[in-house]
C-alpha cells in the first residue's frame, strides 16, 4: 500500500531537477567573455568529456560482468531476480549525476571569470548557482530512482506485506551498491587524473620555472583544469550521490527490520520516513541557494558567512519541517526520530565547523603551516601531518556523541524509558535512529553540495582568467572564490565522511538481516544453539544471530576480519597514492621536456603541446583505477567465503573504524596544506615566488592526493565493502569454509 504522503518524494525529485535546469539555462545565458576565454573553455570541455567517455567504457565492462555474476547467483537461488537490474540502474544514475555536473562546470568556468570582471558578487553568484546544478541533479536523480524502484517493487513483488517490505528494502540496497561501485571508479580515476596534472604543473611551473599558477606557458595547465572537472566535479558528484542514496537505503532497510513488530502499515511508514526527510531537505535546499550572496571586496570570513547563511537557514528549516512531516506520517515515536534527525544535522554542522577551523587560512592551524614554510618544505610536511592528525578529534567525538543520542532518542528515551529496561525491539529501533541521523546529516545535500561543487568552477575560472590575460583584479577575485572553495570542499568531504560512519553502522545491522534471508534461501529454517536449544529463524533477533555465529572479540575469525579491514584502508590509500605519484612523475618529465625542447615557450613565441599532458593523465588514471576499485569488491567476497559471517563483520568493523579516521586526517591535512599556500600567495611571509611559497607548494603537492584522491575515496570504500557483503550474503552462508 502506497501512503499519499509518499508522492512528496517523486515531486521533490522533479522540482529539484526543474530548478537544476533553471539554473543551468540561466548560466548558459551569461557571456563567456572574449574569444580567447571561450577557446580555453572549449579545450577544457573537450578534454573532460573525452576522459569521461573513456572512463565510462571501462566501467561499463565491469558493470556487465558483475551484473552477470548476480544473474548467475539469482539463477541458483542465492539472490533475487531483481538484483542485477537494480545494480545496473544504481551505477547508471550515479554516472549520470557526475556527467551533468561536469557538463555544467565546464560551461560555467569562463562565464564565472567574465562575471568576476564586473564584481566579486557576480562571480560568486554565477559559480555558486552553477554548483547548485550539481547539488540539485544529485538529489533529484537519487530521489527519482529510489521512488521509481520502490513503486516498481511494491507493484510486482508478492507475499505477505511484512516479508514483502523486507524484500523490497534489501533489493534497494543492491541499487546502492551500483551507485557505490560507480562512485569509487569515478573518485579514484578522477582523483588520479586531476592530481597527476596538478602536481606536475605545480612542481615544474611554480617551483622550478617561477611562473604563476595556470600560466599558459605551462604545458600541464589544460590537463590541470580538465582534472578539476573530472575529479572534483564528476567524481565528487558520483561520490555524494552514493552517500545520499546509501544513507536513505540503509535507514529504509533498518526501518523494515525494526518496525515489523508493529505491523505492515507502521513498517511501511518506517521505510518511507528517511525518503521523506530527504525530500523535505531538497525543497529547503532550494530556498537556501537563493539566499547566498556577498558584497564587493568581502573578506574570506565574510565569504564563508555568505555560504554558511544559506546552508544554516536550510538546516534550521529542516528541523521544524521534520517534526511536522513525521507527525503527519503518524510513525511511532515521531518525536524521538525527529530528534535523531536534529542530532545528525548538529553532527554535520560540528564536523563542518571543525573542518573550516583546521583548513581555512582565516584560522591559526593553517597560518602555522604557512609560517613553518620559512624553514623549508620538511617542516611544512611535518606541520601539515600534525594538523591533520589533530583535526580528527572533534569529528570523531561528535560522531560518537551523535551515535549515542540518535540511538537513545529513537529507542524510546523521550518516552521516559530507562536504558536498563531496553529490550531487543528498542535496540533495533535505536539502530534505525542512527540511520535516520545519517539522513539528517545529508538532508540539505542540495545546498551543501552546491557549496562544494562551486569550488572547482571558481578554480577553473581563475585558470581561464590567467591564460586569457585578464586584469589582475579579476584573478584576485577568482582566487578569493577559489580559496573559499578549498574550505567548502573540505567541509563537503567532512559531511560525506561523517555520514559514511553513521551509514556504515546502519549497514552492519542490515547485513545481519540479509544473512537471515540468505539462510532461508538455502532452505535453513532453524538455528541450533549450545545446550540443545532450537529456534526458528523468523523468531531470531540480532543477538541470536551474533550468538549463533559467535561474533565476539574472542573469536579469531572476527579479529582476523578486523585486521584485514584496517589493512584494506592502508592498501587502498597506498595504491591510489602511488598511482598519483607514477602519473605525476611522467607529467613532470613531459613538462621539463617541452620546456627544454620546444624553443620559445617561455617567451610565448611557441605554444606548448597541451594534448600530450592530457594524454598522460588520461592513461595514468585509466590504468590505475581498476585494481584498487576491484579489490574493494573482491576482498569482502573472499573474506566471506573463507571466514564466514564472523570474519565479514570483523572486516566491516575494521574498515569502518580505521577508514573513518584516516579519511578525515587525509582530507583535512590536504585542505590545510592547500590553503597555507594560498595564504602566502595573498602576501604573507614573502608572497608568491618566495622560498616560503615554494616550500608550501611542496606541501600542497603532497596534500593534493590526500584530499582529492585517497581521502575522499575512503568513505566510498567503507560503504561499498558493506554493500558487497550484503549483496553476497547468500554466497557467504552457502559456501563459507570456516
């Protein structure tokens, strides 16, 4: 049965996509400026689209193979028949979100530069509303796909209503796996591309040749600008699409499990509640987007306030409307669940503020990194690593507090229930609250992603201004917007990483539910416990499954799984960092070769071979993205087959705890190094070209793969391993060796 309020979800998706088109068409009406500006933008656009087409060819092959594996599992009764199709559509829409966002960004960069010729506010408005296209496309496509799949499954799946709801939500998690798989390829491939070009351009251009950033004499500058789009726009769009879908689908699956004791009608309400919260957040994000504006000659603090104003207004409105929506839905404990959403929002805001403090040049941590550049690059590296390590404390503690309070609110504390009197139903309700908190954190993704996506657009606008020889005042304005973008991008990564921690915990509970379904598929109807007690699977709760499979810290299989999960984080980061290093080495050698062999580049009498550098980044990314991405899919399957359910749960716990901390460290350290360089370029400690500046450029090159390749990919790794484990649960229970 479809409740009338459900239709708010597809309506929200259509409204979001409508406003995305509105902002896109308004942006396209802006002028690209001079013929030179339009020509440079065309080069970048063609390079970005060429790379993306090549990446999608590789990813399509992988998806076809995986879909064939799922179809084979379904044929042998280890999976349901809808899984291959859900998996394919999840990947398709994730890729589509990245494609639309990148298409917008490549058209917006020159228009932003041209608007900045008029004023800082005009440049901000064009860049931000172009970024809003990405934000609204992501949430619009996600809600559209989720709601359509829900309607299809609700129409064609049979059985009693409670079992049907569980079947629907576990199938939808497969859709989430498709989105996660595509996102990982996009983040890893795009991250390798952009950072190889960026590192090569910076080391040879700024440090060795003393030419400005984005100077047209630098052969790697077009590849660098292309990389901003394929990594920081297309990759980021696919990433946050996956985060948004993952939090909604994990919460829906938990709702189906937690609320089944209250009957099918209440269970259905628990399933659509996270979708409704996301829909309400989408409407309110659109309001927040229209509130972002600034004054001419605004300081960095004022620019941050301009973006924060729209985001904060959206968040405040979400709180009120969530209470109203869940009350109107009539779900049990609507007050407690609404409080869990508030907890998620507060955790997200706390992570954002902590990220801003540790990565913005307005505050002391980044200023101290810049100051350390006076004694050379080594001290810059040491200072940045230390800052990144310290920066994990507030996000980790805030997530820990968020888990406690969202659990308590959703499990009945607002009804006056003492913790000592909690039963198994209260615990599953509490886990559902944690999932709802993750949805709350991402509920205003439409505007938070806009603040993130606008950064690469501003960065490209600065490159266009430099290569087109515009007035230095224009470059000053685009640099201000770009510097702000570095901070907002770090904040966006913090939201994605924080939501990954909460969603990952919710997915652990969903995995246990899927194990139950896997046992039923192979004909198992009872569990036999020590002491001769037998219990029907349908009567078993989470604790029963944990006891049956001996999931505890004294079980060696659990410990082995935890070690492998933590190892995966480091191996994954090592593979992606080395991939950036190898491609960057080739880029450095190519730029040096062109400076050496093509006479007249430095005097602007000859044109560099930009295409060769684009080719190096493209080949480096295509070759290197496959192995780490496939490893993330293969390891959970292998661990499940060898060590069974205990090993798999250990793997997911180890990966979640280690990956969460590492992701925050890498994202914040990289952001701080980048803005320390920007702080010096504004005139501090000798300004551009000084030895301090060169030292901080070295720090920035180390931080580039930290913040744009390895770090942001970890939150996808965490969820992808969980979703692979869920989808492959039937294989685990049927064929586990130990």
